[in-house]
C-alpha cells in the first residue's frame, strides 16, 4: 500500500517526550508498516502495511519545532525507510529551524543496503542509525539496540559521547497498558518483550 501524496506520512504512533529512546528528552515517531516480520518484534501492531494514522509532514514538523523541551527525535517503526522521502522532507523542515536537535533512526535494513538516492539524502540528516533485523535469541538486554547483531552507526559526532548508552547501558522502557492495547516506549528487556 503506497500513499501517493508526498506530504502525507503514515504513522503508527507519536510520543511528544520520552527519555526511553535515546539521550535526553525526545520526540518519537513510529511509522506504520514493516516487511521484515522479525520474531518477537517490539512493535507488532506497527508491522501491517496498511493506512493507519495519516499526518501532514509540514504540520508534524511545526509541532516538533515548537516543542522546546526536546533535545532530539527518534524515528522507529515499522520501517522508516519504506517512507524515506517523506521523512527526509520532515527532517529538512525541522533542521532549518532546530539544527541543534539530534536524530536517531532504527531500521531493519543494513546500512550497506541503504544505497538509493532518497535513503542517502535522508542519512545526511541522521546522527545515529541502529541497523539490522531484530533477532530474539540475540537480545542481550543491553543498550538501545534490540539484539546484539544490530549495529550502532554514529554518522556524525553529535552523540558519540553517549556511545555506552547505545551499546551497553541498562535499558529504560516505559510500558503503557490500556484495555487490550499494550504500548512500550523504549527497548525492553527480553523478559518484558515476552509478555507483549
Ligand atoms: S524490523 Fe523492527 S519493526 Fe520491523 S519486524 Fe523487525 S523488529 Fe519489527
């Protein structure tokens, strides 16, 4: 399913401020749709390739720009690179007015495979990319990557001093339960993932 309008992003969810997905208080965008189908995926409801919540890129950009308490943005999924040209547009608008915001992106692709033009343009605006599919058996309960096969790429030096947070630190996840809906913000330890 492809949304033809270049200004419309299909998302699974948003969070206006959390400390569970990277250094400092962060705005989080979870995009809708992923084709990797990893066993034990932290975001199973975000996998379906379907129209979910549609947001105008410029409207979303303005709400992030106005949010003065955040230090960065985390983009996760779903799979961000399935909507990469729209995310590139979003970050370009934001960076013009808030260049200090740092950007973390999670993807199931390997960095080496992100070799098409739109992906490369987007990566120019990303500070840290965490790549690779999630392999449940390799979840070692460490850092911000879900499993030890995933790599943390510092594409700029902006967050390099936080290397340990990404690779080794204890995890910090928020679990929100409402009716039949469970929402996890952050990378949970394996014992919590198994409860999803
Ligand atoms: S790449 Fe991420 S969102 Fe996609 S199925 Fe794997 S864990 Fe889930």
